[in-house]
C-alpha cells in the first residue's frame, strides 16, 4: 500500500491500516485470550519468578501483532481534527453563501 492509499480525509493512517489488515486474526486471538483468562491466571516472569497479573487483551494483541496503540490513537485524533476542520469549512462556506444571498435580495 502506498502513501496515497493510506490517506483518509488527508490524514496518513499507516498504523490503523496495519491493524485493519489483521482484524480477522486478531478477533480470533482475542476471543481465545478472553476464554483463556476466564479459566487460567496469566503470569509474567521476572527476577522474582512467576508473577500473576492482568494484562488487557487489547494490549496483548497489540504487542503480538506489533501495533503501536499510541500511534493508532494519534491517527484517530488527527482524523477527527481533519473531519472537524472540513465540517467547519463547509458550515462557514454555507453561512457565507446564505448571508451573501440575503444581502443581494436586500440590495436589489
């Protein structure tokens, strides 16, 4: 996929696109991890040995599939900003057209 294909509303979203490419695999893995966590305690290993702890399914999947969730959040925020800007521009343009039309009627 090239850079122009990654643009949505003018925003590059490579990490989000990467996530979309593996959605079917991650869905199945996520279901398995949820099933696993309902039955077993997952542990981490450090210098003290085994340490039971909770890690969210989303974070496990992101780590496994090499998805940077902070980048995904930044891309979402940039996309929302772009959509807000486009919406503001449309409303401003419409407001300018309607006030211009009203002014023409009053002048004429």
